[in-house]
């Protein structure tokens, strides 16, 4: 289950961002996860409480938004949604497509508590590249 190592890397990133903003607590973590990311959201939810123990995010709510696969057709140029096992153009039906979203896990936003005042850190989106392992 590599989701635990992904959660540990996520906690490292969350702790760093919280520290940069002087936050005493993280109340909410929002992730965007694509179906081609290799991350199982259900397993990530189970691993999260273990990874969060002793961190500023120990009591945080983990919200996972599952984003769809989007492809760009190299034949007609259209962008369309596709299923993970059929990456066909939604406009012309061609198989010559390039995935433009749905392969990533991204930290979309954090809700931080700084000295008793809630603040939202939505501008701190940063991808976690699961293809090379957790970030350092």
C-alpha cells in the first residue's frame, strides 16, 4: 500500500505550508485525484489518520475530489472527457489522444488556523508526482 507513503509526503508538505503561514492547526485538506494517478482514494482515506498523528493536521478533514480524465485529440484538436480504459476523443472518436488531466494527485487547498483566526490557503496548490514516488 503506497498510499501511506503518499500520505506521509502529503503531511510533510502540509506541515511546511502551515509553518510558512504560522498556522497552529490545519482544519481541512482538499486533494484532487485523477483515476490514472495510481492512487486509490479509499486507501488514502484509511492511511491519512495514521500519517497525520502528531502533526498540525491530526484533526483535519480530508476531502478528496475525484477529477475526470480529460484528453486532447491530436486529429481534431478537441478536448473531451474520457474513461480511464478508453482514451478516445469525445468529438470525433479517434484513438489518437493525449491525456491532459486525470493523471495527478494535487493538493488543491488547505484551511489553516492561525492564532485563533481561520484562514484559507487555496493559493498553495502543488502537485504530488506519484510516478516518481513521494516528494522529498
